[in-house]
């Protein structure tokens, strides 16, 4: 419970701490806290030089949670339920129904129910653009950190359009949904070498201008030989028009009186393709061995 309260408090701090402040040098052994982020509300379409779509009118996409019974019934009829990794969205028209889903092998398919028949066809996503940014450390004033023990982060953005033009629909053939994949890498540089990384990775699929349809959370970590992962968690949430992925990790050097490093990070995307993200890191030395001991 206390850990959850701490994470929630840090996330609130993250969303408020977007301003860049200068690097401050420090005294040995002092706990260090740093913030790393990018400019808020980064419009992925403008950022990549892609024309913005127009929000669709008429029947709009529904999420799996809002239409679970109907979607499950269609999947059962098609005998495709065992192939589904996750449902992206659902459309219901006057004469047609469509279930858009990602299969367990990672490919995307559309299940089309039309004229009393249910057929499944592959959908070919169209990559619209990609870009990668790297940011330097941003430290809170008054904090002291060893120049060799710091954190950096790199964020990659990929924008994809998923069209329905080739599945044979007469009602929905002009519609598309969009996916923004964000890969945020927060790395712990210890004694001048990258020792561990938190990869906060998510694909946000949305009906542009209408709603977030699904979030794929593929967050993971890497830690080198001689470093332990003490704690790790990640989760998704949707607040209003914005989807989020939150992540948290603590690492320790595998040895006595270990240096430790924590990262609390988040990434987000809203229904207009505006992205955001930030992280807060902390460094300290604890008693005990590796992940054990206090603090």
C-alpha cells in the first residue's frame, strides 16, 4: 500500500515537472533525483509532417469492454476466438459488423459480418512516419550527482494508419484507425557504462478525434551482469481522451552496501495523436546486500 501511494505521488510529480532546469553538480553520497521529459502535447502528425485526418462521423468505433458480448459472439461464429491476441475495436452499422483485432502472431485482421456471412481478412497497416529523440539529464536544483552515475533517455515514435479499404465493406470501407507506438528508454549510466534500462513501450490505437480503442503495453527491462532488478511494475490507464502507460523499476548493484537506482516513468497519447511522457529517477546507497537491506 505504501509503495502504491509513493508511485502515485511520483506520477503526479512527473506530470507537473516538465520544465527543464540546469544540471547541478554534487557531493558524494547525496541522494540524487532527476527529471527527464519532452515538450508536452507533442502532436505526432505535425511532428512527422503528416496531414491530420478528419474525425469520422456516423457509427463510431467501440471498445472491446463496451461491446464484449457482441464481439465474443461474432468471434465464436467465425471460429477465430483462439487466434485473437487482443481486440482493437468494433463497428456496428445498418447491415454490417466489423471486429478489428490483432492476432496472436502480431498481424492485424478484420472480421466482417455481412449478408449473413462472417469472413476474416488480413489488414495491411500503413507506416506514416517514425522519429527518435534523445534527451540529456535534467536535474532538480540543489541535488548532487556523480557525473559518471546518471540517467539518459531516448524516445522513438512510430505512426501507423490501419485502413478498412480492402476488406470488402460497403458501409465502412473509407474508415481508418491510427496507432502511435512510443518506445521510451530510460538508462542508468553507472561508472560511465550503461548498466540497466527501462523500456516503457506502448501502442495506442485510436479512432481519431473520438476515443482511445486499445493500448498494448509491452514494457520491459534490461540489467547487465552484476546488477539486480529489485522491483518492477507497469500498467495502462485511460483518463478522458488520453491513454497512459505507467512504469516503475528499482535496480541495485549486486554486492554489499549497494548503489541503487529507481525510475518512475510514463508515456501517453490522446485521441488527436498528441503524445507526452516523463520520468523521475533517484540514486542512493543502501545497507545490506544487493536488493536487500534499508533503505
